[in-house]
């Protein structure tokens, strides 16, 4: 028996505000783990959408007046900024090397 992904599923939210997207939905919508999703509010609901890969964005806005590659450049810039923040956070959390050794 196959279950519909439209049937509600209870998901626990941790003390840190983390929730796990059920495997059936991750698979259906192509959300890789680890991966990234957009999350925002729309019409009094929380919306979670997969972040498209750079390949999927290749033709976005092809019929508009953007310079070739503008959208990809912006996505790359946002991903680079996020990576830089993650690296800075990891550096802050990494134990300092002991000078006594």
C-alpha cells in the first residue's frame, strides 16, 4: 500500500527548532541530505521548498532582460556567503590549540 505525501505526518521539533523532513517527501522533491531548502511564510503557512541545483537554474529567466549568468552568479554568491559563515562558525567552535604542548 502506497501512502500519499498529502497525508499529514507529525514531525517533532527539537529544542533547537530543528525538524526532520520525512524521507518520502525528501525523495519525492529531490532534497539531498545534507542539503538546503528555502523556508518562508505564505498565506499563514510555512512553506519548505528544495533549493534548485545550479544545473536546474541554467535556463531560469532566459526570456528576461538579465545578463547571461546573473542568476547563477547570485546563487553562487549566496552559497559562498553561507559557506563562509559556516566555516567561521566551525572555527569559533573548534577547540583552541594548547600552547603548553
